[in-house]
């Protein structure tokens, strides 16, 4: 949940600087567009990284779930065999 807040802070700082401090009075039109372009690149980069992390975590959860299922299958197999062999030890 942090990256959306982080990108909101970036945009909020940009807008508040423009409104409260009149920062855009010191820039040309081209420089303002470059500021907005840089901001968009940063925001999209943040969301891109979030999407990659989510995809990786989904893949890892699938692998872990598969390993858990294999472990449970092995556990059931060994528990069945051990209970069948308990009478043979005597």
C-alpha cells in the first residue's frame, strides 16, 4: 500500500509547490512540461515495480502451495505405512 501513497506525495508536493509557493513562475513552459513528464515517469515506475512484485509473489505462493501439498501427501503416505507396520514389529 505504500507505493500509491508515495506517488500521491510526489504529485501533492508538485501541486502544492505550484499553488502555495508559485514555483512555476520561475520556469518556462518547456521546463514545466519536463517536470510533469518526470513526475509521470516516477509514478508509473512505482506502479510498475508494484505489479512486478505482485506477480513474483503470486508465483512464489503457487510454488509454496505445491510444496505444501506434496508435503501433506508424503505425510499421509508415511502415516498410513507406519500405522500398518505397527502390528508387525511385535
